[in-house]
C-alpha cells in the first residue's frame, strides 16, 4: 500500500509540475463552458431585417412598429423595390425581408385577407426557420388583437404548456452537453498521454520491473485525474447555476455520483487509448479526433438522435456521452431519481468496467 501511495503521489507531482497540464485541466474547461454557454444558442436576438412596404398605410405601420418593438428583430433598412431584396442579402447583414403587398389595409378591410411575404436568408437554415417562426408568431398575435371582439361559431384554442423549460432557454439544453464534452475530452485526453509519456521519457522500464501489479498502476494513474476532474465538474456546475441560472431540480448527491461515474468512464477510456498508443502525439490525436466528433455528433448534444439514420442511432448507443447527457437532463431539468435513471447508470458502469479490464489486459501483454 505504501508503494501504491507513493506512485499516486508521483502522478500528482507530474501534473502540478507541468503548467500546460494545469491549464488544460482548469483553464480550458472554464473558458469553454463560458464560451459555449453564451455563444451556442438556438435563440435569436436583435436580428437585422429589412422592410419593403408597398402600402405605407396605418396598418402596415402598426405591424412594423410591433415587430421593431420586440427584442428579436432590429429593422435595419427600408427598401423600395423587390429587385433590391437580393442585393441586401448579398451584403450579408440582413437576414430577412418583410414584403407588404400593395393596398394592404384596404385588402384587409375589404377581403378580410392581406399578405405579408417573409423572405429569409436560408444559408443558415436553422436561423431562417427560427426567424420565420418568430415573425409569424408576432403576426398571429397582432391578428388576435384585431379579432378579439369577434365570436366565431366554433373555436379550437390550443393551450400550450412548456414543462421543465417554460422560457425555452437554449442554454438549458446546451449546458449539459457542454459539460459532457468538457469532462469527456479533458479526462480522456489527459489520461491518454499518461502511459505514453512514461514511454517517451524512458521511465516505462522502471514501471515494468516495479513490484506494483498492472491493475494498481492503472488505478494509480487514474486516481489523480479523478480528483482533479471532480473539481472540474464542481466548477462547471457552480458556473451553470450562478452564471447561466441552470436549475438543479433533482438530487445534488445523485448528480455528484453520476458525474464521478462518467469521469471514471472517461478516464478509463483515456487509459485504454494510452496503452495502445506509442507516442503522446498519437494518443492526443486519437483522443481528440476519435472522441470529439462522435461525442458532439452522436450524443444528442446538438442533433436529435431520433432524426438520424438507423445505423447511426445504433452506433450512438456505444457513446458514453449520450447516456450522461440523458442523466444530466433527467436530474437537472426533470428532477427524476435513480428509479428512472438506473438503465443509463448501469450502462455507464458497464462501460467503465469494460474499459478498465481491457486496459489491464493490454498492459499485461506489454509485460510479457
């Protein structure tokens, strides 16, 4: 046990001596959670739009003022001809144009129908779709104000209730995903270079002839990173609560346990990468390229898994990040407990055990 404690102490010394490692472990996660939390969002604010008003009457003026008064749009330009629409889009600043037909107010009074064409720049399809939805919502609200004194014979009134995220804040969706990516990449990347560093520095021979068993060497290399990654997770959760106002509806204890389990899974995966890599550069490339893209694309962080082709949906099941995001959203937003999350917990535990067993077996092969 004394030898094992000394080995763990040596690993801590290695980490604290290397300023680059400390920056990666503590500086990058804080910068990333702040950057991603503020920058990645599916909401729109102060989007520049242009107006082409063929009618120029009181009704179109009311609608324009109503749209301009919202926090979502900023009317940047008034254009005179439809041929100008393409030119304002080509400049790149204007994202949508509202095109009011001629005699808008008269058509609305006489025919009970008037047309507004919403032209959007669809080079970014998600933004274009969001702009059209927000604009349509403002127009529907204006229409309801006009017709509030009219009683129809039959009415279907949808009552919409948003649960878990009533204000539809995009940050509530992105923070769990960003937390998962940071813990996965930092934990796996740092541990992936741990054994390869021993090879490059020529100290692997000392470990090979040491009385420590392979399993103890693996655990000894993981323990410091578990401790440091737990600190990282605490910092991320604190930032999520106080900076992004992320609610924690469920048990903090369960959130901590699940975070530690995911950290161990990520660290075990990093150790597995380090045992099969010959250089630190190779280990880092494998951990970045082999884990970053699948974690971002196949975990459900950005794209819904149900919308993917069936083969990719099947592959996503072996991505640990997918199950941790489900756990985070279940605990933080829904407030559910282990009764509803036991399957995801069991899957993460099984993955961690599998990675550790394979790492030990690979390490044994190097001893023979």
